[in-house]
């Protein structure tokens, strides 16, 4: 088994990660892994909360791309409520 | 370097939104760059924390053993430690897991919700502590800046004041959630 190159932490990304690159005996890359080293448990702790909290909560998954989480969550809330969204509001939400 | 202040930023268990707000200072970053050197941060490539930072901004709650080790080290090598944002100040969103058992959180994410490869990545994720804590619960904090995230104007004000050797007065400048 050759050596392992570890890059920890990976900078200039959102979140926490490291990269390990496993080299074989001849120095070639045998395996490379990207490790996501943060876990907050959104999948569990959002259960049972009121639906209108979800756009604000899911936006906090990532401070670089909060808008995509917020819009996805808001659209889900629309479906949950079975409401018809006005065209103008849809355009605003999609922008 | 010269007589410039040494500054650092770290993120623990957060979303990086506070760091984005820091970057939203925009061109005023150039003013700050005249006063300080950003010696360590997720925004730069340096891997080692400086021997002594004058000011360190900490985003995020203390959730894992890694977070705890990191903040203790940062505290030992920082003169003025700033809890930046609601996660650092109150544990906020990361703290919402506190009523649950860690095993239940892992089960929901990695077993029940997983379509394939169901297993808990114990060798990848740093072990979680039973609860997520605000930073001041584990180390001394010198300045508290609430907000989710604090505005760029607030962060600029705080950093400018600290670099000028003054204690920032945050009354009316920032509040929880906004």
C-alpha cells in the first residue's frame, strides 16, 4: 500500500470537507475520496415543524446558495397547500 | 505584513452565510486589507492557524469533537475572539438537533432516507457531541455579533472598530435572526 495524500480542510468552498488520495506502490492514484465532514441532521430535526418555517430553515443549509433551498421549499409549501399561484408570483419565484 | 493586524476567520457548524456577509463588505475589503492581514480563513488557502491572531471571527456552533478541538486551539491563539452570527451566539439552527438522539439523526439521514449504500459514515464525519453548543459555552468570547447573518455593514463596523482598538457598540446595529 502506497502513501495517502490528505488535503484538509478544503478551502474556498461552502462547508467542510477533506480530500484523501490513496496512491499505490508505484505512486499512481488508486483511490480518491471527497469527504463531507459536516452533519447537522436537517432530515430529522425539521420533522414535525410547521410548514411555513421550512423556507427559512432550509435556506440555512447553505449560506452560498440559500435561494435555491428557499425557492424549492416555498414551491413544496405551495403544493402542500394545494393553492394556485398567480402567474406574476410564479415568475418572481423562478427569477 | 509590517505592523498590520493579524486577522483570522473560522467556521464551525454553520452554513457559511456569515462569511458570505463578510464578503458582502465588497470594496471596503480593500480598506480593511490596508489594516490587517487575513492570515487564516476558509476563504484563503493557509492550512495553519497563526501563532497569535489579533482578531478572529468565528461562525457556527460547536457540534463535533473537531469543532471543539478547533475552537480551543483558536482561543489559545487569539487576542479578541468574535462570535459571529446566531449559530455562534446561540447554536441556532445546529442546536435544533439537541432534543434528538444522535443515532436517530444518523438513522434518518443515512439509513431511512438513503436509496442506496445505507450506512453511517463513521470514518468520515467527525464524531458529533451529544449537543450543539454556542461558542461561549466552551471557550471565552470577547465580542458577540448576533444576526442570521449579521449584515455586511455590521461586520465592517465591528472589524473596523476592533482593528482601531475600540470595543464595538452593537446596540441597534444587529439583532437575532436578521
